[in-house]
C-alpha cells in the first residue's frame, strides 16, 4: 500500500483571530441534546447539515472550545461538539473508575449512534485527542477521518515520556494531578482549582464568563480522574505500554509549537503508525489551544482537508 505524508509549517507575522472574538450567533444558534451511554448522559451541541463531524474537547474545556470550527464547517457538515463526562452539562459519575478510557470511548460511540449514524469524522484536542486516538484503535469502522490537535500519537507520547527529559519535566503537572486532590491548595500549577483559575487561558472576557459558568457546574474530581485512570505512568516500576494498533485512516494532525505541556518531538514517526495518508500542520505561533490560538487557520485547513477527501 502506498502511503502519503505531508508536513506543513505555518508561520504568522500576526494571527487573524476571529477565534478570539465570541460568536454570539453560534452560542444562540446551536441546538442541544443528550445521548445516553448506559445511564450516563452525554451533552452535545450541534449545528449544520451534511456528513457528521464529532469534536471532543480536552482539559480544562467544554464544547464551546470548538465554536470557531463549528461556525466554519456548518454549511457543509453536521458538526457536533460534546461535553465529555464530568464537564459542564454532561453527567458526572462519582469514582475514578468511571473515567476509564473504555467509558470515554463509548461515550463518543453513544453520541454517534444517538444521531442515527454509524461513523463520523472524529476530531479531538488534548484529552479529546487521547480519546480520539483510542476510538480509532478500538472502533476503526466508526472512523471516517481522524483529526488530532496537540496530542501526539500514543507511541510517540510513550517514547517521549521515557526518553525526553523536557517532556518528563513538562508532565510534572500530570503527576501532581494523579497524586493530588482538587482541594489541595497548590493542585493547579501551584494554586487552587476553581472555576476561575481553570479559565486562566481564555483571553476573551465574554468567553471567559462562559467558561467560568461551565466549570462551576463541572466535577473537579472527574477532571483529575482522567489523569488518575489513563495518563501514562513514567516510574521505573511500570512496564512500558504495548505499541498501539496500526491505523489505516486519513489523518490530520495540528500542533501549536508553543505548547509547554506536550513536546513536538512526540510527532516524529506518526506517519509510520498509519497506513493511510498523514498530514501534520505545525503552527509555530500557537500554544496548546491551537484551535483557538489559530482558529482561522485550523478551520480553513480542516475544511480544505475534508473536502479533498470526499
């Protein structure tokens, strides 16, 4: 099988960020619904018509993270952004075990089936990226195309955690989350975990108000449970995880190179772990939340990439 790989590095002298302004029309325009996954209700926001695109946020975030992409794709696609369990309007089951990866993956499948579809383009950022990778490994027949933002392939992540001192240092916050509690006074990058502190990265004041409201009705224990249940262990007593299954799906990967949590070296060899075409877009001026830092670039690239594969 012939494989195709492309690496695109995008430089900006200045970012055009319709992503930093709140689209009030989209906030009022989207419809809301719930999918049931064995008694756990997963909230989603939906807009547009066409092939299904499912978007999955990370930490700390909620469906609204994808507002710019939803606006840009809605004329051609049925775009669904979920609240992962523990966040905003989705259910918040108690117990770390209820945030195991198998449940996070099945939440996405439940949304797709609830909407009457058998497959979708899966888009994930951060923890949503981890879920998206695992969804593609576990349920490949349900993945039409795969788009990942600022979350290296699990093989690359495991390699960097084992060999890259900078990545090990960058992951110190994750070890704090694994060992700590939301009530610890220094749990969140040296400070307390509150709805306000979790919104530290949101630049737009109107958007920040919406984030504070969403986090105020989220489960802080649930947020940390993602790490406690699923984050790769790096201590010498833990055996290395087995290699992830080989993929065979059109793959688009974005990475903001100013990300201080996830090293871009984790992208190396991504193309070796996918038997279909792989496109990597590196954005030197973007931070971890690349879908907002470079909103127009991300949206237009996704739209072009999807249409080129129809």
